[in-house]
């Protein structure tokens, strides 16, 4: 088989997998919204968590930079249209003003621009910390009662904060292992603490942009040079 043809087939497979994955996320969100209509935050957190594996699929199937950037720009455009027309209202059906979905789309696109395809682990570090860490923190923090406080009008809790910290450490350790890198526990803990502090200072969902960019940059300059 022609090597170019084989590479093209892998890319096509990657695009099919990405399309199927986004469709699964959307259908799962609809089911959650219909079954628990008062848990409006769950759909957004599902998108957070579900975005984590997207870059992994793109990495494994070697989707080219231009296609990834095109998908990112298309995603941002779709989010902006949805803000305006509310074509998919369940994505923004929350009881507070938030630009989190747009910020997350911007984060993905900016990281792809700077780090794809040379440093995919830098992208995954930022998006996995944000996706799994903040996503699970939001789910568990809003589901289970624990001491809470407010920072600039945003509700924070012990369970949510600890979840953000511990999950961030876990995903960075897993990423190091998956990438066959020596595990720099001190550096990983520093990154996780930084992400947790930034999550505390969230305003209107812009932590979805700030945390991925900061963690990806710190992974690039503090973790990768040691390998």
C-alpha cells in the first residue's frame, strides 16, 4: 500500500472518530438535560471532560495542523453563533453569565496554533487539567455538600477545590506515563497547585482560557526540558 494513502486513511479515521465522539457527547448531554433538567451545569461539565480525549485522538491519528486549526476556528464560530441565536440552548442553559464555552474554544485553538504538532503533550497537559480537573470539580462540588466560600461572586467548595487539585495531579502523572517521560512529581504538583489557584480566581468562565494556556506553557518550560 502507498504510504501516503495509508496516512490519509489514518487521518480520515481520526476525523470519523472525532465526529463520532462529539456526537456521543452531544447526545449524552441531551439525555442528561432531559433526565435532570435542573442540573443545568452538567452539560457544560460534560463538554469539559469530553474535550480532554479529543487531542489524544488527533495525536494518535496524526491529524494535520491545518485541519485541526480549521476545526478549532469552526468551533469558535459555532459557539459565537450559538451565543447569538441559541440554536443549542442547553449548552448555555445556566443561571449565571459565563463565557466559559467560548473561552474553552479559544484555548483549544490557541494551543493548537502554538504547539501542534511539535508538542502535543503541552496541549494535552493544559486541556486535560482543565477538562478533567475543572469538569469533575464542578460536578462533585455542586452535587455533594461541603464547606464553601465565594471569590468574586463565584461559589467554591472544599470538595470542588480538592477535586481540582487531585485530578490535576493524576492526569499529569498519567500523561507523563503515557508519553514515556520520567515523572517529575515536584513539577507536577506545582502545576496542579497553580491550576487550582487560577480556578479559584475564575470570573465569568475565563478560567477555561487562562488555565489551559498557563498549564501548557508551564509544562513546556518546566517539565519537558527535564526529559
